[in-house]
C-alpha cells in the first residue's frame, strides 16, 4: 500500500515543506531585521553618543546591514515567491557582514582574539538559523563559509593553530547538527503526511473511531469473515433525474447520501461504495462486531426514518420526494484491498453474500416494501424487532426461493428494580412474571419486549444511559421502577398485582400517544401528557384497574402504603389517586 501512495505522499510532503519554508522565511527575515536594528541602535549610542571607538568603526557597516535586512524582510512579506532569499541571506549577507564587522573592529580592539572568538558564536548561530529553511545544503554551506571566515579572523588576530582547529570542530559540529535536524524534520513531515493520507482514505469508508483504530493497528489486510451486507437504492432515479438540471441532481444525491452515511457510521457500519444513486455498506468488518446483524437492521430502519426527514425538507421546498429500497443479508465475505496495486486499490467486500444482498434489495420493488431482511439476518438479529415474512422468491443465482422478512421497530418495556441486595432478585422475577400475565389485559402492549435490569437505585438506571436515550422520539421505551417496598416489606399479593396493573395501564395510555413514558412506583412522573393533569392521568389508570377487577387489591395497596410514607407524601398521594373508599365505591357501581 505504501508503494501505491508514494507519488501522492511525495507531493504532499513537498507542499507541506514549501508552506513551512515560506512561514519560516518570514520569521527569519523578521528576526534578522529586529536583531540588526537593535545592534545598530546600540552601536550608534555607544559609538556616536559615548565615543567608544570599537563601536564607531563598524557603524557604517551596521547601517548597510540594517538596510539590507529591511529589504529582505520586505521581500519575504510582500513577495512570498521570493522566500528563498531569506535563507540565502544567511550565506550571502549575514556571514559576510559578521566577518567584515568583526574584522573592522579588530583594528581598534584591545583584545582582537576575543573579537575573533565572538564571531565563532555568530557563525554557529547562523548555521542553526539556516536549519529553519529546511535546506540541508544551505545549512552546510553556511557552516563551511563560517569556518573559512573564522579561520581568517583567527589568523588576523594572531591566534595559534590549535584554536583554529577547535573552531573548525565547533562549526563542523554545528553543521552536522543542522543537517541531522533538517533530515529528521523532513522524515517527520513525510510520516505525518502519509498518516494523514491514510486517515483521509479510511475516513471515506469508516467512522472516525473505526478509522483511528485501523490506523493504529497498521495496514488493513484481506481476511475472510462473516459480515452483514446492506444495499440501498433510490427508486425511479433515472426518471427523476431526467426532469432535473445536473446541479439539482448532484445536490439531491449529496443531501440524501450525507444523511445515509452518517446513519451507517452511527451503527458501526462501513461504507463500501456509492453506486450511482445507491450505496453498499457492511457491518462486522474490518473490526469484529458480534452484534453486526442487529446493527445492520437497526441501521436500515433508521435510514427509512432519515429519508422521511429528507423528504419533509424537500416537500417544504416544493421538490419531489424520494423513495428507496434496502436489502440486508448476512454471510461469509472476503474483505480487503482489491484492485490494481500499481494504479488503484479499493477496500471492499466480495462474496456470494454480497451478491445475495443486492438481489434482496431488488426484491423490495417486487414486494412493494422499503426494507427486506434475509432469513439468516433475521435469525441472528433476534426478537428485538418485529418481523413479517414476505413471499419467498427465487432470485438469480439461487435454485431455492429466498425467504425474506419485513422488519419493524418494537418499543421496549424496561423493567428495573431498586434492589438493595442480590438476594432480593427473586422479587424481580416474581414481579416480572406477574407483569407478563397482566399484559394480556392490555392488547396495545402486545409485542413489547420485557427487559429485566436490576439496579441499586433509580439514579443508577438513568446514569447508565445517555440523555439522548430518553429524548429520542423514534421508538417508545417504558420504564417501571419496582419499589423496594414490594420486596423487603411486601404488601398483600393481590395488592401487588393491582399496583402493577395500574402501571401497565399507564404504559397502555402512553402507547396511544406515540411518545416515551417514564413510570415509577415511588417517584414523580418524568413524562406526563401535556393535555392532562397528573391527577387525571393517575385516576384514569385507577379506572382501568377497576375494570380489570383489581379495585380491592389497589385499595389494599394504598391502605398498606400510606402508613409507610410521610404525612406530606400520603396527603399528596390522596389528591393524585382515587382513595381506597373511592375505589371500592367505583367497583361496587361497576
């Protein structure tokens, strides 16, 4: 894979280095101008103001140096194309000017050797500054020029040969360090650019989280695995596109695909490719996911909901709505980079399961439905969805009819308990069994899933789920909190059954509203109908319990409960609910 991206990576590295060189040129020119201007001011103050001969002699050279520095800075900021002049200025301006200034100062200096040695520090500084240009040859050139001129200054000052050799070693070390520094920077930029290209390529297929995991794990390799394949296609796209201008067609596809891709990534799916107006995705690869059949079905159902949002926006603009078909199938596939290693590779999935998923998507038009799921996927996805079997059909490449199912979202009845000890789990099972028996009295609750989730407290239950869980309007989730009073200090058995029927009556009422409900034994309502007061809502549930013949049990529950709560709580409950006497009178009238 590295070989196939070599040219692109080289180009990216070159552009990145060029941008960095331009920025460094501006910095270098600015630093040079500030430093030289400061030295010129000091030289003018000491030479002209204080009459110090060592600073007066090189003053004209400082003035020339400052003027040249200003010109280079102006060129770097006004003409970015001339950024290389800032680097060449180190070799053609800074090193020669340092030599001439130090040489002129030595004629009047009381310690010419010190002046020559000070120049050594300047030449080392110029060598390191040359590394900012990210040009190794320039850095070495500055070091060599500095070495030659430093030897000349040391000889002019009469410094012995040993010191001259030491100066060469110092400048040689500075040049070597600059060469190594630039080399490492170039390697780092190349590595970062290469990783950036890989991440960008992976992000076209995977969610950002999956892309990061694949990137940290190295190059993706081909492998055989079980995956769930999803195909989606816009119905009558050709006829629709013929009526639209090309830019409208592109805008329509982009709007549609943006929502679909985000939905796929949300359910841990991998976008394989766009196929004109359609797309292919798969779940369970390249990273293993035990719930890939469930995720694929959930994704298909949410894609239908996202399409409804797209169509609502299109209708508001007076544009035609879109219709789609989605086919899902699970089976063995081979996933990996497939194509020409020297020209183009595509990370994709191949296999008979892919072909069958495409055929199933085509059957949606024949059956007149939006989504079809193969029997294999249906069996693996489990009973968390509702299923309606479609007419089996023989598809191309198969000798036997293919069984498919139409999925639907089932709301979930979540039963959780605030149990203080695991030994009380039997209470939860007993209550769950009673609710299962009572559900037959509420036909609208048919098909609800019963999920048992014991928690230490109601707060634990809420903290274990993001806020979006309770706000998401796409399906209905009902929660019943089983108070510890039903376990540690239980009421009479008939009372327990009656109060559970009361809670199911609430859920039954919520199911007609198409909204989520949070119901609890022992806390206030988190969600209540906007059209009713809570007391009306509670008394409606009481009346439903009376119709079921549980009025006496509910009355006994209230008689059992009121002495066990505070006076204030009991008074509030008597206002919200029918009192035991009211329950018995209503039952007698019935």
